[in-house]
């Protein structure tokens, strides 16, 4: 069997470990017993698979290896940030010592060299940790490249610079299976689309955050990506798209629920309080729908994000209604009772979801 990515190999190894534990439990309970020949064949098959995965992908074969891998991921992330910052400050420390031609050559050479280094390391790094380091440095060099070339040639800052940044981040993310760079690329896309929508609404692109509704179109775009493109081989990619889509939808609703003057609707003589009430209701409905859809599709990322925003919308509404008029002990008692009610509703929703799963053919 050819396993194309480390994440898929790791998932298969985890499933083998769980299967072995359950098989031993079933054998001790007298439910299922394999004869010695079957047990030997099963052990040899799993051992061959795990040896193949370990040789090709440096997977975690036990709990101790998983703990060490967690530390390696943290070290890789911190190292990537440190190296990117080092490159940034190195350029600024000695930048004035070079003429214009040398500056351009250094910028282009650093971007191309770091990208080539990433490709070279990826072919030799089974664990993926050093690839992540190199990819982050390559992305930082590219961002620095465009930024400083704009300064050298006195180019007016523009939101179009976000497009090549997003393109490189997404390219590296998909090529190297890097969720951190996927998030960076999505952030660039979110900023670009919101800036474009803001410009169409007559706002200078750097001020796109003054109109939170500028983020609604990119929310729809982010929801559409995992629906149109399968990410079965890329662990966590679809979840990241859904989370950023919900953030681009629910965060503006939360802001507009308390700041009606930031809406485009305020330009049409609609009262700010009416706008705030409409967005508060929309926030409750949208977060509830996210919980329901996530539970139906078995997307825990969507459920958790929806629950978080539903609770935030609910508690901020309680604060608006009762903080000034209620004794503080009674106010917090109401919050506690609301939390219990939410737990009961979610428990019921989980039970319904389990029933639908069991009834499915």
C-alpha cells in the first residue's frame, strides 16, 4: 500500500494501535478469539506496515513518541518564528550598507534560495519538522522581498501584494502539508477580499476594517473551498477553512451587534439600534446553525466554534440586559443556569446525533 502523506500514515498507525488494544480486550472477554496462525499473520502484517511507515515518514509508534513529537512541533514552530525574525532584522541591520542594485539582488536571491532550500529539505525530511522551518523562512523572505522592493522603488502600498503572499503560502502549505502556512495564506486572502470589497464601497483599502461587513463575502468563499475540494489526504485543512469562514462571518456580526454605525446600512438612515438588534439575532441564528450543521456532518471544529460564539452572544446580551439592574450574585447565578441549560441542550443534540448515526445504513 502506498501512503502518500505522513498524516495519513500516522492516522493508520494510530488505528492499528487502537485495533490491537480492542482485539486483546475482546479476546479476554471471550467475544472473539483468533487461532495462533491468524494471530501470527495479523502481527506480521501490522509490523510490516508500521516498519514501512516508520521508514518513510518517521511516524509516532507509541505514546512516548507522540509526546516527544509534540515537543518537536512546538520547537519547530518557535524555531521557524525565530529564524524568520532573524532574517527580518538581519536585513534591516545592514541594509544601508548596500547600493540599490545589491539590495535588489540580495532580496531576489534570498527569496529564491530559501524556496529552493525548502524543496530540497522536503525530499530528505521524513518527519516534516525541518521542512516547516524552511517553509516559514521562505515565506518570511518572500514577504520581506516585496515589502522592501516597494520601499526601494517608492511604490505606493497596495492590497495586491497580499495576492502573491497568499499564493506562496498556499503553495507551500499544500506541497508540504503545513497547516500553519495554510492559515497564513487564508489570512492574506481574507485581508485582500475584505480590502477589495471596502474599495468598492468607497473606503481606502487600509481602512477596510472600519466596515465589518466587508468580511462577509470572504466567509462564503472559505466555506465553499472545502465543499468543492476534497482534503482527504491533508489532515485538518478542511477544518481550518471552516473555522476561518466562521470567524469571518461571526466576528463581524458580534462587532456590529454592538456598533451599528459601522454598518453600510447606517448610510440609509436606519437607526443604529435597529442594525445592532438585527445583527445580534443573525449572530444567534448563524452560530446555532453552525452547531447543528457541525453535529450533523460530524465536524467538531464547526461545533466548537459555533458554541463559543453562541455563548459569547448570549453572555454579552445578558450583560446588556441585567448587569446594571441585577445584584451581582443574581447576575452570575443566571449565567450559571444558562450554562447548565446549554449543556442540557448540547447533550440532547449529541444523543440525537448518535441516534441518526446508528440508524444510518
